[in-house]
C-alpha cells in the first residue's frame, strides 16, 4: 500500500520555525565555547561520587526525596561560607536540574499569559526562551556601551513595563560584567511595587559565574535578607566542574521558594543527582582549587588581547568577550580549522572565549594570531 501522508502536528503557533537551543558540540582538541571548567574532578571526588551513587542505587525502586532538604541545607551552608551571607537554611534554597530549570520554575510560578519578564541586553541567550516556554512576554532593555547598567534608566524601564520578573546576570553572560551591590539594592527597592496588580517584581540575580568574580566584587547574597522578592541563582556546573551532573540552585526568602515548589514536577531531582551533588559539596575545596588559576588565566587573556589591539570587556567570569571583527564568523571558522572552538554570541562583531588550561589558552592565542595576522 502507498504510504499515507503524515498528519500535521498541532505545534504551538509561536514555536513554528523555532530551533532547539544549543551551542555547537564538536570533537576538537580545544573546547573553549560553553564556559565549562576545563579541569575534571580529582580522583578522590570521583571515588566519593561513585560510592554515593552506588549507595543511592540500592533504593532506586523508590521515588527520591521529593524536597531534598539535606541537599538544600548543605547548599545553604556553602553559600554562607562562599559569600558571607548569614541566616540561610534549607528553607531559603531551591535546586533543580541545572540553573536553567530553576529559571524555568521562576517563570512558571511568576510569569505566564498577560505577564512580562525583562532583562537588559546583551545578556544570556536562554532568557527569551524561558519566556517563550512559559508563555510570558519578553521585554529587553539596553545596557551602556561598556555593558554596565544605568540604574536610573533600568528602574524607569521597569516602572514602565511593570514586569512580573526581572532577570539580571552578574557576572553578565556574554560580557562578564558584574552588577555593583548599590545597583542591586536600588533596583530591588524599586521593584517592591512594580509587578502585576501592585505586587512586587521578582528580581532574579543570576550568579552562575560568581565564584570567578574578582577580589572585592560582592555577591547579591549579601543583601538577600533585605528583599523578600529577590532571588540569587547559582550553579554547580562551573566552579564545581559538574556541568555533566546538571545541578543548579537559588537562594531566596522561604515564601518565594515555596512558590517554586508548587510548579516543580514531582520528584524532579533524582536520587542519583542528589547523591552526586552532596558528594561534590563534601569536596568543595578540592573541586574549586583551580578557580584561582582560572582567574589568573582570565586576567592574562584580557591583558594579552588588549595588547594585540582588541577591545575587551572587563570580566568577572570565566570567559572573555573580545573584538570587533568585520566578519566574526570567518575568525570563528579559522580558529575551528585550527582545533580551537570558541563562541559566536553577544554583540554582532564580537566573540567569546571560555578560559581553559594554560595549554588550551596558548593554543587559542597562537590560532588567533594566525587567523587575524596580529
């Protein structure tokens, strides 16, 4: 019999023509495109993770701990040590499969039809997709030429739009720009009554790269207790070298955390994921031993690129935005042809390189000199 024509699928109209998110995943010697930690976990960490997963596997016939309070308490203790925040408990922390899912929970809980979420570009390219997936209107403001925020203009735009949620990455991706604490305070204060129907706007400070910040750059966690509508998001993907484990989390007032518990899927964080994360937290110092080295490599990369005549954004993250290029894709391709994969993202004439090992950064410098002739 002849094949019947395939029936049309009822894809949402706003998703027609959309493509799945994702940076290129290519098998090349030097992967410097998605801000991963280039160092694998040490042997003792791998052993503890393996033993923890083995123990968890004995109970995989049962659902995992739905509220994972042990993990949340241990994350709270880590944040107090890392940032100087005080008074954090399990009730102040939420976690999910990467900070991406944490962000989606925020938009599911506070966004939706008839509501808006704002950010200020250039910024993380997934933010509009969280808005789309939660049927929330996406509104993007602008930054200064140096990629910092003008707090007065930012507040005025928020007051005009009255969004349910504002997303501010600090350090910002792809620029690496940190948000001064005074600006966090001012924006958070302004958001107290700018949300739908006179409610607050939920201000989310996305600190996925916070552990790489330069000395003297504070975390928004230090003012968390002052603003019950503030959430500070983190991840174990970068500084903990656990991108493959998919563990992200946030800290906020317990009332805000409880709102996220409403929209999470049942048992969303597997027993294996919880075991991996808790094992990793037992080895915080070992896993983050290379953070200082990566900071040094980043600062050296910034200095070298500027010495070559490039414009480079100040960065508190584990990546560097540099340019401009008349044809950035040609430069990207030239680097790829030489075994170095970086990222085309952000401002149209710029490229972003993730900080790798000393050998990887040397390969990047050599390839860039060949491609650009500098």
